[in-house]
C-alpha cells in the first residue's frame, strides 16, 4: 500500500502532540490509507519538508496556506469549527509596560517564526502608531523561548498564538501581562490537499465524520477541536486569503 505524507504546522501547543498521533491513527484506519505523520519542530523544518515535494496533506497556518494554494498546487478542503487563530501581545509583569501605549519606538518584540501572528500583531499596533520598522524583532525557535526572553527582560514584549499563550503554565502566565488579544474569528488554520491526490474523498469523509463517535471525539478533544472539522470550498479559501492580504496592505 502506498504511503502518503501528512504535515502538521509546528505552531501548536505541546500538549496537542498526542492528539495529532491519535488523529492520524484514526484517519488511517477509517480511510484505509497509510499516512506518515510529519511534525516539524520549526517553520524552517516545515519549509524544507514541503520543498522536498512529497507532502500530500498539510495542516497549515493561514499565511502559509495562502502561498501553498496560490503557488504550490494545494487546495483547502477543511478547517476546525470554532477555532480561529487569535494572537496575544504580552509584556513582563515586572516591567513598566502595562498597555499597548507603553510600548516605545525601538522596543524589541520576541516571537516564533509565524507570519500570520506577526501580521495580526502589527495591525493591532497601528492603534498606537507603531509599524514594523519602528521595532526590533527577535525571532525564536518556539513561543516558549519568546516568553522566556520577555520574562528575562531581553525583549519588551512578545507576540503569541493565543492558544499557545493560554496553554502556558500558571507560573509563566503570572510573569506576563496581556496587553491585548485579537478577536478576528474568520482566520484559522486549514487542511490542504495536493491537487491530484487520488484519495481525497475517502480521506475527507474520515476527517469530517470524526466527531460522530467516541474515539473520534476523544482525538478531537485532545486537539482542542471538540466540534471537529467542517468542509471548505474554493470560495471559503479565497475569502480567507483576501482577509490575510488585507492585513498585509
């Protein structure tokens, strides 16, 4: 039996790791497909795996999804229900930065390499007249590393994917002050399938019906997606890409 490759974007909180393995096992059983799960540790590793050219299924963040759809022959087929990609800007609880207005020109912002989080954050900072060029950027391997930089005082603030921020330990969150959290609702990670993948319908049937039984519900709960996935069409994907492009402009 042919083995297909599925890649999960690295921007999920560590406790979701087991959930993705449960998800993959169930999908393989129900679709009768061999799926090799690829879970890169960084954005650079993700790009290397995709560039190698043998990735049939990708769970991608919205910014990467736009590029993969427009330039690399993927199409969006599903997204998690009720799970939008929101972001948090936070500073050290021990600093004098308590609101966005306290961020000064020349401040250092720490963040993992996640372009859509950066775009949303920059749009939020427009309210206090700060642009990308006004700030120094410290790109870290993980969001946890970005949090450490802020806590240690090496950065004045950090951008986080909201889900990851809220998964931090109580101790970590106690050392951080939330300056703002986005509320966009229409931007989310999406499931992409390479054009020409022969088993799309079988795979999609398995994924869209995961929420209908106890094993599937358990896997979805582990992923923080209790409502499961909903189908996306080309129009849905274009609408989301247009929103992303609005953030860029």
